[in-house]
C-alpha cells in the first residue's frame, strides 16, 4: 500500500528479498546434491521432485523460448511409454521410463529457472563446483584408502566417489573443471591463485576414475574452451598470454601425471585402462559388434525392444545412447533424441560469440555438452543426472538469448 501511495514499498522489499534468497539457496542445494547418486532413489531425486513442484506452484513459467526442449523431452518419454508393453519385466520397464520422465522434468526445470532469471547461473555454478570438489575429494580418499571404510567409494580399483560407476563420476567433474580453467584463462592467475587447489583436486579425481570416457571429455572440452578463448580475444597481448598459459597448463598436467604414475598401483591401472580398445570392446559380441547387430535388430521393431531388454539378446547393455534411443524408446525416441541433440548444439553456437555476463558459462556448457554427445557413442548416458542438467542449462541460455532479442526488438519498434 505504501508503494501505491508514493511511499517506499517496505513490505514488498522485506518479503521479496528473503523469498529470492531462499529460492537461490534451494537452487544451490539442488546443484550441490546432483553429485550424490550412489544409491537410488538418490537425495537429489527426492529433493528435485519437491523443488520442482513448489517452484511451479509459485509461478515458474514454461516459456515458448525453450519449447523445443519440452516437446523433444516429452516425445522421447512418450516413445519409452509406447515401448513398455514390449518388455518382459513390466514393473522394471515402468520404473525405468518413470525415471526418464523425472529426469526430463529436471532438464525443463533448469531451463525455466535460467530463462526466468539468467543470473541464477552463478548459483548453479557455485553449488555444482563445490559439490564436485567435495565428491572428488571423497573419490581420492577412497582410492588411497585414507580412512576406514574408504574403499566403499571405489569400484574395480577405480575411484567412483559418491556415484555408482566411475564412468559417471569422472565426467561429472568435467564441467566445474572447465569453469575454473575458463576463469584462469580470462582473468589473472595470480589473483585467482586459490583456484589452483580445487582444480588440482578435480583433475586428480578425473584421472583416478580411470574412465577413458572422462579423460576424452576433459581433453575435448579443454580444446574447445581454449579455442573459443583464443578466437574471441581481441588483444594481441592477451592472446599471447593465452598461448603461454596453454604451454604452462600442458607442463603442469604432465607434472601431475608423472607424480601420479610414480605410484605403482596407479601406474598399473593406467597402463591397463589407457589401451584404446579393451578386450570387451573388440570381442565377437563385444561393444562394437553389438552396435552393428543392435541397429540391425531395431529396424524390425518400430516400438523398440522394450526398456532393459537389450541385455537379454546380448551379453551386455547397449553402451551407446543413440542405439538405446531406438531399443528402449522406439523409432520415435531414437530419432527425437538425435534431433534434440543436434538442435541444442546448433542453437548454442551463435551464443558463444556474444558479449554477455554468462558467455563464459555458456561456452563451458557447450564444450562439455558436445564432448558428452561424442562420449554417448560409446557409453550409455541415458540416465546420467548431470547430462539432463546440461540439456537444461543449454536451453536456459538459449531461451535467455531469445528473450533478450525479443525485448530489444520491442524497444526498437517503440523508439521508432
């Protein structure tokens, strides 16, 4: 009332600020909990169900700017629902597709959160990074058995942290690693010297996961971010600095690698995991053979084989998310997933070269997202929580750019 009659809006300020702070704190906790999925249902899942419902109830908007994500996710899940009758284990199939539906909702939630207020990327970035450093420390402690029972956080003599699989643990750490590297590339290293410690922890965690996929994602993401930093830098002096930092980073990583390999157990595991093709990849019904046979097989099943059915025909699961799109979600889901991935990449590219407060964040999301899409050729990323988060973050940034352009267009028309 005071605001209506010309006085200061005391009531609105006293209520609005705490509400915004509470909302940001709840969002920070969601990003933090994304690193704890060692058991199902994970705390992240239970928390996200509650948070999504509450936020939607209080007016979170589903904007047309990220409508393609909503449509693709819903069609993808619909393909899975249509495939359920094909499964032998009906209950397990229903549960699998229900989880897919939940994860689709989390992707849409993150997109809506950022489209509503793009500065929230800082909250997500902070919560995710702190979670990743903490999780990496747990994985490192588990690998070196630094406390009683620490071996629980390893699997097959590989660090897994608070994840079920080292192959998920390693890639989860890559986005915060890239955010720190991006910060060091853009700003003074001396002023951000404290970031070198969490960076070393994250890099060691990725290494000790002994996940070839995680190593590949890290290398690919670093190359993309470094390339973007070089081509978008206009100052020759700062470009020369980037070249120097590139060489320094290579030397630092070589030093860390040499120190890690000086430990016999680490060296033995590295020599085993560093082979490009493992025995289970090139066997008669190994990973690569299953790809060819699997794609031939699904051509006869428009509705797919059914959720969790592929390993009933072959010794193991698909280990390829694009193949899994067809086997588990039918032709509808398979084609929709490929279209959604390509659409996301193409929509993100123009944002990488715009001067915005969130451009650096968008570049890191793009680099890690593209690397994950490549990784998805050899690993099943279908139920990776952070993969759906990447989709949501990407479309949140895409929607933000669309909203800004519409606003600028209206202002030009009003001025004319």
